């Protein structure tokens, strides 16, 4: 069983930055693709970014391209999401999750991921 724990959320002004962390723990931690997702009040959960097990491939939703950067440190079993130039519309609860084996290698669909963390709130407001 693998558990994912997100951290790093908070309140930030528009144009500001935050770095989210997703730490893995459990009896069996293998290096799978990890995705970051977000869910704003009244909206469906949406994919934000994805990183391959080695870190060599990354994918981003159009809404965050050029502003967010995903990375991972497998030695620390942690995936990061650096968020710059934050906008009010980035306000949401952010979640990380592990990709299911055998699904598309570039999918950002929440249905292709499991082992969800509890989420961390990001609020962008002046």
C-alpha cells in the first residue's frame, strides 16, 4: 500500500509562487508516473501536470504551460509542482496521484490515476 501526502499549499497574491510537494510512503513504493490535479469549488477535478517515472517526460494542461513546472526526486520519493505567475483561477485543492499501470502514458484523466492524497489548498487572492 502506497500513501501520498501533499503539502506546500497556502494563500498567495496574484503573480506569486508556491511549490507543492507530494511525498510517497508505504510498504511498497515503486516509481510510477505521478500526476497533479486540482479541483475548484463546484467544478470537476482536472489534470494539471504529469511526470514519468524517470522524470524524463512531462506533460502540462494548456492552462498552466509556461507557468508550472513538475519535477521529481526519486531518492526522496517526492514529486514537486513549482507554480509561478499564479492567477486567481488557479485557486483549488491540489491533489497528487499515481498512474495506473497499463493506461495511456500521457493521460491527465483522473480516472487513470489512483492512490490519491488528501489534497492541499491553494488560494490566489489579493
